[in-house]
């Protein structure tokens, strides 16, 4: 599933368009958590969005239960 499909789902869900790769990264993460996309799609989205400059916010890393357990 290409990024344009993720953008389309974003527009349907949020009712506005975005070119912000960080916002799309958050949307992909939520879609994965809610089982709307599978792990293969999620990994592809993450790789492509990170290649376009998306980053995880520093405060997200600080409150992560995975890294702080």
C-alpha cells in the first residue's frame, strides 16, 4: 500500500489534507494499533515516511513504556 493510500485514509478520517510526514507517521501508528493496517504495511509506511524526514518526537521517546520498562 503506497503512501498515497495512507494519505487518502487520512483525508477520509480527518477531513483535511496534510503533507506533514510526522502527522502521517502518527496516523500510521494509530492505524496499526487499531488493526486497520497490518505489520507489513506499517513497516513500509514507517520506512518511507522516515526516508522523507519523519521523526518520532523526543517527548514520545521519554514516555514510552517499552523503552522505560
